[in-house]
C-alpha cells in the first residue's frame, strides 16, 4: 500500500495506468478494454500485472470469460476514479486560465429529460463553450445515483425518489403526472382527469422502476385500485406512439413533453388531478463531497438557474 503515497497527479505514466485499470474494471475484459483503448491486449495485461506487482495485491480476479475486481481492487477503484476526476478538474481549471473553457461533462439522466430539456441546455452551453464535450447516459433513479458513486457521471438528473445518502441535491422542480391521449379520447375534454377514470381505459405504462410508474402506483393504492397496463415499456416515445395508434392513455412528466408536437400528432396532454396522484420531483444532484471540474460546475450553474425559473 506504500505505493499509493508516492502516486502524484504529475506522474503521467501512473495516470495512464490508472486509466487503463479503470477501463478494464468498467468493461470486465482485458481484450475488450484493449480494443477500446486502441492498444495491444498483451501489452495492457503486462501493464496491469506490473501494477499489481508494485501494488502488492491482485487488482483483478482472472475468470474464464474476463476479469472482475478483487476485494482490494474494489477499494482501489474508488481511489483511482477520484484521482482521475481530480486530474480532469485540474486540466479544466488550467484551460480556463487561457480563456478557453475545455473539459468533459458526464451526465446520468432520467429518460424524461432526454428528448427536449437536456439537448436544449447542452446546445445553449456549447454556444459559449464549444470545446466542452458531453457524455449523456440514460439511467433510472437507482443507477443514476450509482453512476455518481462510481464516478462514471459528474452530475445526475433523477426523478422521484432519490434514496442514496451520497446524493447531494443541487436543485429540484415539482412535476405533476401528465396523461397523454388522443384528441378524440373520452377523457380528452377534462382539464384534470381523475385517475379512477383513466383506469377504466387501456393503459400504456412505463416500467415499474420508473418514477412516474411509482407515483401512479401510489395513487392507485390510495383509491383501492391496481394498475393493469395493456403495454409496458421503458421508452416514453414508444408509449406515446401507442396512445396515438390504439387510443391508449400514456403518462409522463411535463419536462419530457412538447405539447405543440403532441397536437401535431392528434394528441393532448392533461395533468392528472392532484387529489388522486401526488406530484413528483426532478432532482439535479452530484456526489456529496465531490468537487466538480470547471466545465461541469458551470453547466450545473446553468441548469440550476433554468430549473429555478
């Protein structure tokens, strides 16, 4: 373990090795990691073996179909990802000194923010800072929080509920559950349709892990009913198309809906009556205690201002 005390951010050779180890740990295969890194798999394996010899403990367990982190490797990988994150932040700060903002922002994001909100925000940010790159990962609530913990994401946009103690909430916005249906649907004329009336019609529902589904389950339980979807899917676009094609009722939150676009396809969006279904919250957050890069922190500032408006 003495090796870690001599490991510095200015040591580019060690940083490269740490990046290699992180890639192998993420992919679970030395061969596939070598393909992604564009290096020879034998050379990559030698680098890892040399590191393990100096480290004094095996980082990976070699399996018949790849590798997995050893117990010591599980501990080490958090240290590695924290160091790589710190180095990325340092590079971003140095780039800012020259007046050119560079950097990379990784976002774990609920599906509702993908079609409209996030593309608009990234485009707005990149008009001022075109050298900044983005990695956007669609994640459900639990995996979005896990992505912060393992440093695969800098920030997360997660919809109800946030459960992890390491999730630091930076901003939140209330979101009612929206019913989406054809303009000729029997409930389309109601401004605030009741959930019990929706349950009398065929439903196209998101997967059970989705926050919207959880809010619907809460509402149904409160009136002594159960949800019996005709179709379930993780894709909101698919569910909305089902509403268009077969007259189902689909559900989403306002952040993921362009009402003008719905009207073009003969659909309407109606907020469910709040007496039946509670509002949810969309949370913007980061890993508690982590210092973000300049690029990521400035993007967070933009998102916070937008959500607060």
